[in-house]
C-alpha cells in the first residue's frame, strides 16, 4: 500500500515538474529532466536483459545510438528532399521516426544478439562490446551523416496536436512514452515469458532439463531491450537536436550500466532513480569542484561494495517493503 | 579553479570616463563554454586564462563595463556543450557567449545561441559552414577560419619550394577539411594522403608509408596531444633529418613544443600571431600572461585575449547593452588594439589579417617558435564570397 | 617488400606492448575471476611515475624503478582496498566498481600533474636507429620494446611452467575452488598475481612513455584493445595472451597500412580514405567477433 502511495506521489511530481521548475524560476530544469528520462529509458531497457535475463551487455549504447541516428538520418533526408537509396523518403513525423528507430535498433539487436548469444559470461560482455565498437567506428566513418562530428537536427520532430519546440510538451511526451514502456516491461516480467527468462537467469541448465531451450527466449528479450533503447535514443535525439557517434561510445554503454546498478538491478523503477541520482550527483559535484570525478568515482565503488541492491533497496527499506 | 568559476565583478567605485549608467548596474554576463578536460584541455585553459587576464586588468570590467564570466567545461563532447549552452540561455539568461575550442562542439553550441537571439564570439573554432552559407549576423570569429590555417601552410610549402608533399590528418571533419584546405593552395603534387585515427597513439604504420613514399616534405594536422606523439615518433624514426615538415599552427604551439623537445627543431609552420611579435600590445600581453601564469602563452591564449578586448571595445560603445543590432554595429568596427597588429572583420565577420612563416629554432640554447617572414597580407578566407549578410 | 617487412615489425612492436598489458589482465581474469577495467590506470600510473622521476633526476634507470614502484604500490593498494572485496561478486559489480576507479585515477592525475601531456626523453643509448631491414633505419628504442616484451614473455613462461607459484597459478586458472580447498594461501597468491599484473602494466606504461604521450586518459585508449587480446587468446591463458597480442598488433597495423591503398584501386580517393580508416578501426573487433563465433572461449581456453 505504502508502495502504491509512493508511486502515485512520484508520478504526480513527475507530471507537475515543468510547473514547479517555472515556479522556482529554473526554466532549464525541464530540459535536464527530459534528458534524465531518456537515460532512464535506455537503462530500463538494459535492465530487462541484465536484471531479468542475466545477460550483461556492454554494448547497449549501440541500440540507443541507432535509434538516435534513425531520427537524424530521416531528418537529413527530409530536409534535402532526397529519398534514402532513392527509395525511402525522409520524414520529420515522430509517429513514423519513433517506430522506425525501434525497428532499426531491433533489427540490429536481432543480428548482434543471434551471434553474441552463442557465447556467455565474460565472452558475452566482450563480444557485445566488440559489436558496439564496430558500429561506433562505422558511424565515425559515415561522412554523409557528419562522421565523427555528428549531425545537427535543426528542428524537433512533429507530432499532430503537440508542439515539441515547447520543452514542457516534449518532457510530457517523453514521460508518457517512458511510462508506457515501464508498464509494458512490468507486464513482460510478470508473464510466462518473463518467468522463463528469470528461470534462465537463475539456472540455465535447470531450464534446459525441463525442456525449455533458453536461446530463443534470451534472443527475444535481447531484441525487445534493443527496441527500447532505440526508442530512448530517438527521444534523446529529439531533445538534443543532435546526434554523434559519442552516443554509442563504450563509455556511454558503461554509463547506462552504471545507472542500472546504481538504481537497483531487476527493479522496475530502479533505473529511473539511478538516472536521477547519477545526473544529480554529476550536477551537484560539478557545482562544487572542477574535479568532481574524483568524488564520483569512489562513490560508485562504495555503492558497489556496501550498498547492495542500489537505491531501490534503500527506498524499499525506508518504505518498509520486504522482498523475498 | 572552480568548474563553475566566477569572476566576481568588483563593483569598484573607480568611476571610468565613458562608463555611466550601465557600469554601476548588474554586470553583463558572459558565458564561456570551453574544453578543460582531456588531452585537449590545455587549449581551453589557455583561452580561459587569457580572457580572465583581460578582465582582471580592468578590475572586473571589459570596456569599462562590469562583467561576470561563467566558465564551464564541455569535455570535448558536443552533447555536453549543448546542454551547457541550454542551461546558460535558460537558467542564467546569458545572451553573450564565447570559448568553444573544437569545431564539433561549436556545431551544437552556436546554433542554439543564435536561435535564441544571442551573440556568439568564437575565440578559436571556425568551421566552413558558419563562414559561408550559414553565416550569421550575431556570429563573430576572432581567430581565423579553419581552412585558412591549412591554406597558408600550402602557401608556405610553395614558398619553400616543396614539389611533392605527403599529407595526413585524423579522420574527422576538421582533419578532412585540413587536407582539402592545404590542397586548395598548394601548387605541387600530393604524393599520398592518409587519414589517422583520433584515438591513435602509435603512428609507426603511417611513418613507414612516409618513408616509402619519399616526399619533399610532410604536411600534418594533429592538434594538441596528438601532435606531440606524432612529432616525437617522426623524429625517432629518423625522418626529421631527411624529410622536413610544413604544418599549420595547431600542430605546433608553445606547449606542444615544450613536450616534444628537440624532436621539433626545424619544423616550419604558419601562424597569425607568435609570442615574439614586437608590437607593444603583444609584448605587454605576453609579459602580463607570463607574470600571472608563469608560462608562455600559446596562440590559443592570444585569441582568448583578443576576444576579450574585442568584446570590451563593443561594450564600451554600446555602454553595456548587448542588444544584437547595437552590439553588431560596435563590434564590426573592431576598435581595439589587437595583439597581432592589424585586425579587421571581413564581410562574413571573420578576420582579415596577415599571416607569417614561423620556424622552430634554437634561441639562446632553448627551442622556440621564431617568426621568419610575412607570407600573406590582409588575407580573408575562402568562404566569404558565399556569405550574404 | 621493405615496406611490408617494416610494417610487420611495427605490428610485432604493437603486439608486444599489448602483451605486457594483457598478461596481467588475463591472469587476474583467469585466477580471481575479476574484470578489472582499471588495469589501464596502472599503465597510466606507471608512465606518470617514470615521467616524474625522469624529469627530477634525469636518470633512466631511476625512472624505470620509480615507474615500477608507482604501478606496483598502486596495484597493491587497489587490490587491498577494493578488488579483494570484489572476487566473490558478479561481473556487473566488478565492472561498476572498476569504472569508478578509472574516474578516480584519471582525475587524481589531473590534480597531481595537470592536463598537459608530459615529455619523457629516450634513454641515451637508444636514440638512434638500426638498419635491420636494408634501406629502412628502424628506431632502436622500438627494437628495445620488442626485446623487452619477448623477454617478459619468456620469463613468464619459465615462471608459470617451472616454479611452484606458477603451478599454483596454472591450477588456479583451471580449478579455482580446488586450489582453495587444498589449503593454499589463496589471498597471498591473489595479491602476488595482482602485483605482478600491476608491474607488467606499469612496465608497459614506462616503455610507452618516450614514444606515445604520457597523459591522462592514455589507459583507456589501450584498455579496450587489451580486452580484445585477452578474449581472443582465451581468458586466463598467458600463451593465449601472447598469441592474441601479436595477432591483434599485426592485423591492426597491416589494416591501417594497406587497406586505404587497396580501396583506392576501387573507389575515388576521398571515399577510399574515409572508408579505409573506418574499416581498419573496425578490423580488430571483427577479428574478435569471428574468433568468438568459431571458438566461443578463445583460441587457448584455460578453463578446459
């Protein structure tokens, strides 16, 4: 019950945030909150495979980046009125670019996942990293789309009935999509598919013994997570109005992973809290000193060593919720 | 130095001649987004230090107007630069910005500032699009246009009589522009062009290609930390004694020179300014900078200093107003004594200035950048014709 | 032909550098089961230690000592304070904690030594070049790197195959629990192995100093490639690390040296160069993916 009340308060606060920022005379705050939501979105999708499937992907930023680049490339071709390969016209409609981003990221995840899932353990971590690095260098080499310097998306995508140039409306849109994703993920985790996935995470051999082949389940989860990251990337590209290979660098993959662990692995809202905490810490420490990383680094170490379960565990303890 | 470092304006009571009304009011906020961390961090630090030196010399004012300079680090990440710009624009309500070192960061910062009806004065990066078709009334460049750096190196290669050149640069926009710019003015034959990687530290493979190609000279663009590694390995491979280098100034500033050591002797380069310039403004600047920071200013520092002077001159005329139209009228007069001597804005609000040939030589036992001759006079840039303002 | 020979030599030299880093990483990986992202930080600490001592004393031998000491001590402290607590944790915790260590060490170096890249002079006897390939004077310092790397490889071989510690290391890499059960002081073994890895990383940093830049962030540039080497070679196998390092070194150098030239025959120059640079950057990762798809545990898997 207390959990539900806390959830309702959190949601209400999230919805009211733009008004609050205006009241506090911090108009830039809504933008920062939007980027935090996008990061939380990407981390949530990673959480599905790390927390519920036991697949530690060190290349999740690749799908985030593909989503962002899909928006960027479609915009570029829309601007120049020149179809891609002479076939696919560009567009600036979010209702098209968002599903397209999910499709492209999902395709990439299907190919990479199909190959990577032949390995496990450390090798899986490294092979996902290898594929992400390949994509990173591919986009660095793509001169037509800005290469290393990235590409600017001069105007945000259009959505009928909304004006995304207004940061508040963009924020609510991202919040809405994120909530929809979290709901979907909650349903997935609770379904038979989710329970099989959890079973595989705990003991793959046991699942095999009862006649379930883990590979298709793991691959399906990997693709769903890739699509989620793609959607997050598409929204991020709209917020930033800019895409560069930076968004798929290995440091970004690391950052997304940090958010998941900081927030609490395998919890629904953990990644959201993790994103708020990480960005908040960076912002706060950045205000204290130029050398903020020297404080943030040890904080991460301490969280790993002593704060098992991340922020979510702490919150649950505060709320008096017990988990089995 | 704090990351969000303030330069608290002393609301000094020392009344200045031509600074009435505004001077006593709220200070003009200037947002400086620059690169302070990573291998390119010393470039931004030099720009920041020199800019703040100019402000301190006027006791917290520029052109007699109180200013407050807010500095933030973009970490050479375009996305970070963009979010700082957004925060500056929205939270701090800053409408006058400067500081960006790298073109890719500028690509995200400048459009945001200009779209919000703000003013951007570039102390370093000047990519071709902002000089040509996408030039803007509120965008000013105080250093040069990127291509000019490399075009002048091409001119220098012609002057030095090199016929066959081997050219190389990292594979990113500024690197590709560098090779294009060089080829635009170089009259001889380019025997081979090679792209290196931005994250590369070992150049052995490229050096082997240079040796095999036997060019007259090498043109290479490797700014900051990259150039140090390249030059030292070049010298270690025994190439410097047989194949000379002719480079633009980002590949060889006084900081890289100190790090490279003896390996740099004999390198030819071009620049619009050097710390041995004899004009009084430059000498005073070099002396003040050395006194305060205990190091030789690089040309990045000089650009930061000139940027502060130019902004000061404009603020003096507008009496502290940063209304874009009034600011523009004042700024375009360039009514300040530049450390490089002559300075004027071209039609695209980029500099028109003289260029010099420099050489790394031994002066009283230590290596230094020595100005040799003037190679171009009143040189604008190749994109001015495309700009309609 | 001379060009190909020189490029092979360059590949060998890069491979040897990677081996010095990969040897320690693979042992720590294989025996303690720890993914140490901060291994690159030890490389950086070693390079800075040597650079600072060299600048203060001007002696190359003292610099060598200083660099090794700095890397070794940092490694031991790192093991005692943080990594020791991570052995029993899953890979995820290890990645996060050592990611935090990278942030810490990079910023610490900025605080102590600033952001400017540092200069280390070549040792006096190795400033020249040797014409070991006719017509190609090859820097003698790079030959020294190759020699040191191969000597370390030989030494490690003897250490692991011929000594009691080596026996425990081999046993630890294949049957970790069994070694523990047999009552070996596993903590001491761990600290020794970690210290050895730190020393080798430091040595790599010291050797790299006069050629590459000594600067903050130098560790991460080489770290990812080192991981590629370790995974290709097979985690826990020093022999695999040597093989993987030489393979990655040679493949990377040859791709960089020859792919753009080959592409120029097919495409126009500017496209060939851009594509060639992208392809050669991707090369080692493609190699790693291929190896893992054919042999999911690497070429010389230690855990049979």
